[in-house]
């Protein structure tokens, strides 16, 4: 449909006859982000090229996860993935392409909106949402609305908004102290939520903390903290549990994970999400192997805001073994507090 748009000059326009023409720095930001997260390797470079081509010439982001898996590129937690998607959205919407007659989707959106608010036929990238009638990403085989959506809607499998804020303010305060002591990153981490420092940088500080958790004692001794935060930090120091876990089940109040205790016996742990349920954070089939640090918090079990999930599928034989482990461990109940 023609709407009386003034197209770019011919010389400018002809540059976009090359389908792979990219003239905006946003794609460099995407590439730089991938290098920072995944390191400099052939997998990262090839993964970036395939991601760019798919986003530019594909439809949506449905295959994005498969592309990353194919190149063994795994984000350590959901916030990194969200930041990555935001970057590729920005790059997509600010790239001049042939099908837009040399305009970026963002430019064309502004032009068309001024003339006819109902005309928005050009391609822009939106973050994919789970439809309520779509298969649930946990792999249960049920529709999302009949499965994990119930937990997400009720918000019973995550902290309350006040608890979430208290956790992050306490956590970022600790991260700021560790960073000042060890000078891990140049940015200053303030005890505030939301935080201005990217999760990718905070993750580097977090790794230093769990190599030397006694720094929590130093932080308590030197910082001026409310007693509520002191009590939380003391429990983190004494009762954190770092390691590998297998998420076996989602329940309305928490995700059920299995791991060995200090005596080598399998036990079940009920893990609450922080700002989202664990099910919403992982969005993958069960059983799911994860690595994280479990923390006690207000009589609940949460994790330290970072959770990595191995992209591993399990055949029926392995699932049967997990079920047997679950049946034995459930006799001892589900542990819902590390205190």
C-alpha cells in the first residue's frame, strides 16, 4: 500500500540492494555482548553470524534458543538472556534493509504512524511471549494456562515484591563491598534495586564472593546495616548451599530440586523464585540440571539471583532413575528452609 512516503536518495537507497548490508552500531553491541559472555571462540563468532542472519531475515525469535544451543552458547541466568534479546531487538529495529526501501523499521514506523495510525505492516521484533494455549515450556505436555501459568498468575512460587526488594538491596550491598575490596569491575555497585550495573558484571563479583564467603563476615563487621539485613547475611554465611541440582517438579509454592546432603543422601529442596518463579525463569523441560547457590531468606529457600541450566535432554531410562530418586527422598519430605 502506497502512503506517499518520500524515499531516500537513489545513491543511499541502492546500498540496501545488498541484503547483508548493516550500517548501525547496535549489531556491534550484540557481538561485543556475546564475546563478553561466551568468550572469544569460533562458536561465539559463528553463533553471532547465525543469530544476526536469523533475526534479520527470519520471522520472530522462536528458533533463537536452538541456534544458541547448536553453538553451545548458554547464558548463566535469565537476565543475561533478556539483555541479549533487548540488544538484538534494538539492532533489528535500527537496521536499514531492502524490504523497507532503505528505512529502518523504527524510522518507517514513525513515518507511517504520522500518516495512518493503523498502518504498521513492516517487520519489527518483539520479545516472544508464551501464549496461554501454547505448550508449557516446562515440558509437561499440558497447555501453559493449565500448567505453569497458574504459578505465575498466583505468584506463590516467588518472593513478594517487598521481599524481592529486600533481597536485592541486601545482595547488591554485599556485591558492592566485595567489589570494593577485590576490585573485580570498575563500576560501583550500589545497594539499590533495580541496579544500574549489568548482571553480567555483577556475576563476576559473585564468583569472587563464593570463592571466599568469609567476606560476608567482614561486610557485617564494617558496614552500617539494619539488624534485619545483618540477620539475613549471617544465615547466608552459615547456611548457603552451592552446587548442582536437578529440578524435578514444579509445585504452586516452589520448584522441587534434588541434591545430595553432606552425608551423601539425596534430599528434596523447595526453591522459590525471586522476581519470577523458577519455572518462568528456566522455561525448559524437566528434569533440568542447574548450578546455583541456594540461600536462606525469611524462612524460605531462594537462590543468589544467578542460575545456570545445562542444555541436556534425558531419555526414559534416565527419567525412571530420577523418579526412583524422588520416591526415596520424598520420605524425608521437602526441605523448605535452610535455617
